[in-house]
C-alpha cells in the first residue's frame, strides 16, 4: 500500500519582522490531490502541479471531499516549482505579507489554480492572530510511501 502524507511549516512574524511563532502541522491530501498523483502514474495522462497556497479562518477539520478552503481570506500566493528528494516533494515558501489575509488564520491549502476550488491538500491548526502589519510564511511538504 502506498501512503501519501504531508505537512506544512508556518512562520509567523510580527510587524517588526521578529518571529512570533513557528509551527509544523500535518495536512490531509484530499481526493482531487490523490487523483492528480495517480494521473502522473498513468503515462497516457498528464497531471497538474499545485502552484498556489491560500489561507483562511475556518478550523473545521480537513475532509477528503473538500475542494477549497472553507473561509479563504486574502490572495493566494504563487510558488515556484517544487523540488523532489526521493519520495518527498517540497513546495517553496509562500509569503502572506502585511495586509494580505488579516485575521485569525486557522487553515491553509495547496491549490492548482489562483482562484476557485481545485485544492490538492488542506491543513488546519490553532489560530494565528495575523494583524494588518504581520506576515505569515507557509512551506508545504508532501511524502509518498
């Protein structure tokens, strides 16, 4: 059995640039994400790559049928191409700077598109009180095996 899993690293900085907290939390790869992984295994189909990270304010636990964050705020951030080391893929950091996504952040998602649904995976966590001058950096890691 092949098992997929993932985690995100969150770095929360105050308006002075100092780190207020660091966290690493697990995520859930939703059905659409698993579907895209299997498309890569089938040489006759080409799978999509997730290139955007979004944040939100709903702490409802992740479920496999979800296709979007439940209360997305701010603008999704584009990320460069991921890197692979054996069976681990790391999606580079997305920075949500001052004024982007202000509120108590409790969810994050990795997406195939800059808007609408198409979510690869989702994570929830204890609230991060992101003020207007604060920033949040999110790095995503997915492991197969």
